[in-house]
């Protein structure tokens, strides 16, 4: 029997790990025996068989990946905070520094396997605007990759995500961080941030217009119900549509001063509802179909206090999964309406 066993999602497996528990397919076929040394070929076979995770023994250097991710994330957030404070002070955007952040830091985070999962587990910071900008930059880059963008276009999408809320730096912090309901006047002021952002970025001739449009249009909606201009459909730039979904997902998944983060499948349900008229369906389906990969195999807390693992997601539009309780019982939440997933649990190893 191996000690120090860890459940690792298949896409995060690395050559050199040792299989601690026999891996069996859904049909009962043994795919890997206990004690097998993982190779790249074995890992690709598990992916092909759509095995969500494996229980393995990990070398220390692999176990420390999670800790290194959060450390690198914190360092990047600190640099973004310093850069954006300059915008608050001088009312100008240091584009060269922002591009350096994208090229040397944020793009590396975009390419981390399972980064969407890791972002959900990042602790909330007092300076929400800066953390939100980093998260939206990462999520926009991930979504851009899933949509097939590469090279300079992908870098510009990440930069658009980073700068999408730059106009909020010109709005009073008291309004941005107000714990209660905003007044009509305060909401009117908040809704000026896309135009403020576009004006700030228009002073930067080295920026492509697509990046500026993402800041201006990320609150526009497919049915014309958004702001500041009530654009609709093809009038909205694709970068703005990508950033809009990243913005919505992070806002719902984050802890705020005035509310708790939403439950994971409530976030999915809200995106599915917004797909019916407000958000681009192709972008939503691309995002949600990939989001399934990190939800499958995740440890979760149920509303009755039980811990479980998600073992099956039947359908993109079926948001209530099948889970296996710690006691071994399998429960279909589509049938057990009184139960729901209330939180994702971090069962990664402490190092």
C-alpha cells in the first residue's frame, strides 16, 4: 500500500508519477495496474478513455506545483496593483508595462493546466478591482485559446481582459466597494466606466482598436440590453464578447464585500440563461464544455453537509451532476432535488 496518495485530474498527470490505485474504465476494463510508472503514452491513453482522474504517488517537485502557482499568481497581482495605482494617480495607462505583464507573467498563467480550477480556489483580496482584472485577463486568454486564437491576437485578448475595467480606476473607491445596494445615481456613475476606459486607452496610440473596444463594449449584450450604447449582435466586437463572459464568470465566482461567491452550478446555470439572448451562444458553449473537464472528478460539499465527488455530467444543459458520496453511495442530483452542490473542495496536497 502506497502512502502520500493524491487524486490528480488526468490532464494534470505528469510522467514519473506512480499509480497508487488501479485505474478502471467505466466498463470495468483495467487500464493501469497499481504501481505503474506513468509515461506520456499512458497519460494520453487515459485522456482518450476520458478517465477524469487517477490516484497517484507524486514526487515532491510535482506536489509543489499548486503552491508555486499561487505564489506566482500573488507576485503577478502585486505587480498589477503597482501598475494600476499609477493609472489612478496620473490618469494614464502604462501600456509597455501592461504588455510586459501579459508577455512575461499572465500568459504563463493562461497556459497552466487546470488554471480555471485553480482560479476558483484563489483567496479573495481587499483590492477586488485589481484581482478581478488579473482573473479576467487569465480567463479571457484561456477562452481565446479554446476559440482558436493564437499569437499576437491571443496576447491582445489577454491585454483586453487586463484593461477591460481600467475606467473604474477613475471612480470613487467608496462606490466600488460599497457593501450595500447602490443608489440610482451611484449605478449611473458605475455605468460610465466603459466610456472612461475607452477614453483612457484612446490616449495610447500603440494599442490596437480591438483592445479599446473590449473596454468600451464588454457590458453590451446580444439583444441590445447592455450599455453604454445598447449595441447588439454583430455590432459587438468578438474581443468584447470574450471579455464579457470572462467578466461575468469571475464576478459570480468571486467573494465580494456585499455577497458570497455563487455556488458552482448556479454560475453555470446563470451562464446558460444569459446564453439565451444576452451572451454569444458559441462562446458560451465553448466555455461551458471545457468547464465540464475541471468539474468532473472534483470534490464537492453538498447542501446536507456530505462530501462527494462528481462522477458524471450527462449533458451540457443538465447542470445537476451525478456524485459519489464518501460512503460510496451514488446520487443523481437531477433526481434528488433537495440536494445541491454548495462548494468545490480543495483536496490538493499540502506541501
